[in-house]
C-alpha cells in the first residue's frame, strides 16, 4: 500500500478540519484488513455496520468501477460527531467512488423488510462494528441471516487478548464501558457488548459460516485506544448515575478500575489493541 493510494482514498472522505492525518492512519489500517480479506476488482460487497464509511471507501476503491459496495447501518443519519453518518455518506456518494457505493442508514438488517437475493454478494463484511451490537444473540441473528446473501464472510474487531502493557489502558477502558452497558436495554454508545476472539469464533461457527483464515493485525498508529480512554474517564460518572439497577458493589469495582486506568495512563503511553480478522465461507 502506498501513500498515493491512501491519499486518493482519503480525498473521497469528509474530513473534519484541515488535517487529514487521522483519516490517513485509519485508511492505512483498513487497507491492511482488505488485503487479508483478499478483496478484488469486480466484487459485490455487502457491508453491515458501515458507520461513516471508513472501511466502505477502501472496499469501493479496491473493487473498482466494475464492483459495488452496499453499506448499511442501523444508526440514523444524524448519529456521529463531529461528522455525522449522513454527512459522511453524502460526501462519499459525491466523490469519484460514489458510482460504486450505496450507503443506507437507519436500516435494521433483522427487519422483515430487509432481504437480498440468495448469494447476491460475493462478500459480507463486518468491520469494527460488532461491539456496537446489543448482545451476542443479536450478532448471531445478523450473521445467520446474512449467510444466505453472501459467499464469503470478512470480519474484523478489536482483539481483547492484550499483548503489551501499552494496550492495557485501551482494554481496561473498553471493559469499564461494557460493564455498565450490560445494564442498559438500549444504547447509542460505541461499546455495548464486548466480544472476545473466542466469542466471535463460536458465534461465527454456530451461524453457518466456516472460518478459513484468521489472524491478528496490529496498527500501532491508530488513536482509538486514546479516544476510548479519554471517553471513559470523561463520562463514566455520568453513565453510572444514569444506569438503573446496577449493584453498588459493581459501582465500587468500576470506580476502582477507573482509578487504576487513571494511574496507568500517561501521555503517549497508550497503544490500541490489535485487530482480530477472519475470512470464512
């Protein structure tokens, strides 16, 4: 992957402010995922949980003019900050890759109204979106329904198997959020359910897919770990106060974990967890 390719892809995206550095780092990471998945020109791809299109635009670049990427997300057009999903989708659609992209928001894949022809897609992609799901049952239902739509499953999510002390703050921030999220019936948070690699493998296998290849990809330049730590430290008290029914003993445990997170977090010391990737059919 070269800087020229990354630059061309980033030009198609909505950028907040004048500095595209963060988006270039995100795009380089998505290109690593797509390389592992062996995305090729001419492919038809369904991307579930497309979000603002960080992976969508990379897939569209790789499938070329003869390919097609249909992104869907359950979130509404006004979700997201500082750029909303609607703004990001509109910008992508107006770019030179727009002709091979369709992004539909506020789409519940599990709705009876959502259906695609059998094997109408070469690939079904879920990229860094599974922790947004409300439960393991919901993720399993989506994967089971999508099984008939595509020939190949390409999946990516953070790998909770921490391999260095620099990754630990990212994991701990995610764990803190997942604990109080477990008491919410609905949520709009980035992290709603924490799935380990073993959880993911079990769900994928039990929904009719067979895992062919898997790996763990590390992109240390990503700032997601710093973002999650900052979000957790800023919002945890408000989140705990807003959740009904959470035991006081768990509240105390979470507060101890926050203290630990604060203690081990210093500027420049946080690295993101690796990303677990799989390809199956």
